[in-house]
C-alpha cells in the first residue's frame, strides 16, 4: 500500500556564489548545497544554491507543520538572510515536495501556509514552490 510522503525546504539560489559563505553568515548548517557556480567564469552563468530542508515524512503529511519547522529556524537570522540576498543577489524560495499516494484509501494532505510563514516570506521577498508527483500503484 502506497503512502504519502513530503518535505519542506528553504533555498537561496543565485549565480556565481559560494554556499559556504552563506553557511558562515547565517550560522546554520544546510542540508544540501550546490556550489557549481562558485568557481565558474562570468562568461557562463551557473547557479549555486544553499538549502535547509526538513526530513522526508510519510503517512500524515502536514505542510503547515513542515514549513513552520523551517521558518522557526530562519526567523532568528532574518536580517542575515536579507543581507545575503542583497550582497549575493540571491533568490529566496520556500518549497514543498510531495509524493502523493494513488491509493483511494489514503488521505490527501492539505497544501497551505500559515500566517507566520506567509509573513516571513513576504518580509524577505521569497517565492513559494509546490512540487508534487503521484506514486505508482502497487
């Protein structure tokens, strides 16, 4: 029997920056980085990224709770995030990745964001991205 899965994440992405600089500035260890653009030449735009993610959860996927976990970690360093966005010309984004069960007995998670999350995202000028896929039938 297939089950729902999901995670939430926050990403800072941009051209030609070193994610280690963001880690030092924020004082938060990321769950993933892509440093492809850190050493690339200016003649070819290459994106780097710094990401903080929740663990992947199964069964009762609560998007409100998942994004709240991320925002609570970021709120204390909001000014540093704004500094990083300005200094490195970064694009902030909160995302949710869902793998939805096609099992007719499985509930469908609500996808939404609480006022705390929306307020924080507005204050830093972040985008929201929701990605979903359907699981295969078993």
